[in-house]
C-alpha cells in the first residue's frame, strides 16, 4: 500500500508526463472528444465559468494574484491581462514552460514548487486555483487552506474552479470516475497509467467543509461539468490547532 507522500509524488509525475497532452482535455480533442452534443455542453460550461471569473475580476479589481497549480496557462492567459502582477506556481517544469510560451506576459512570475511544501513569500489580493482542490487529500485540506489564508492580503479572496462529477468529463478510455472513491486511474496517450487523488465535491458540501477551516464560500455548479466560486476568510477564523485569529492578521 503506497503512502500518501508516494501517491502525491505519483500525482506530480503524472502531470509532468501529461504536460504535452493536457490541453486535449480542455479542447475536447482526441480521446476527450465525446461527440458534438457533449462537446457543446462542455464549451457552454467553460463559457459560464470564464464569464463568472471575468465579472469577479472586473468588480473586485485585484492588483496582485497568486495562481496555484497554474498548469499550461488555460486560465493564466485570462488572469494576467486583468492584474498588475501574477505569481504562477506549479510542481511541473514541463507545464510551466508551456504556460510561459502561451501567456508571454511580463507581469507573470513563475515558481516551481510542490504546493504541499509551498509557503507564499508575499500576500495577494486574490488566490486562484483551477482543477487543483480535487487533488488535495482530505488529510491535507485544512493545512492547505491555512496556507491560502496566509497568502491573502486583508480583504483578499480565493477563487476556485474544479470538476463536478460527470462521467463524460474524462477520456473515453479512462475508467468511469467513482464519485466517492477519492482516487482515479488516468491513462496517457502512450498507455501508461497513474493513480491520482481525485475528489468530487457538491457545492453545498464544499461550502460546509470550507467553513470548518475558517473560510466563507459561495460555490456554484454549472449545468454539468464544473464548480466555481469565491472563498474568503471568515471574520474570525480558527486554525487547525484551535487558535482564534482575525482574518486581517
């Protein structure tokens, strides 16, 4: 039985190996092409998420943003033009290279780091994460969100995009995802298989779980494929050790 650390190292190895083919999932190409009806539903849900994000950024005007698990830049390309400075963090140098080439923005600084060891060196108006929270083991959820709170400037907020459970969201040759398993088997184009952490939250359950670690959240689900929404430190947050702390500290 692999340890949790071994599973997380395997997860990093998977995303490093998958870097060159990752975008096929987002653009519904190759093994991810589910036919025109499903593809159209996927594109409509993407438009809903991107539109909601654009509205939030236009309304809140964050000057500084920390993007966790920035990947190949599918969201970095939308974030960078709307903020003064963006720090993009990922454990995979392969996806960072793709992101850097795609975004090509002078206001983006890249950091290669395992997010379970990462400690922010500054505080930010916004902490953004897409398709990352579902890869955080339950045992590390509180510690991860404690790090997010430390990364937020007073009045700052986090914004989340992640996967809702739908069997057509993954490749046609992937095993049908089990909503309750907490793990998933993923296959690359060359046939290699990896076991990774994969949690599927329902919006109300995620809001409740975030409240337990000191975050107030408003999470919505698109018609089929995605969860998205805002989380911000509660007025008085309790850290995992039980200490009370004001959100502005």
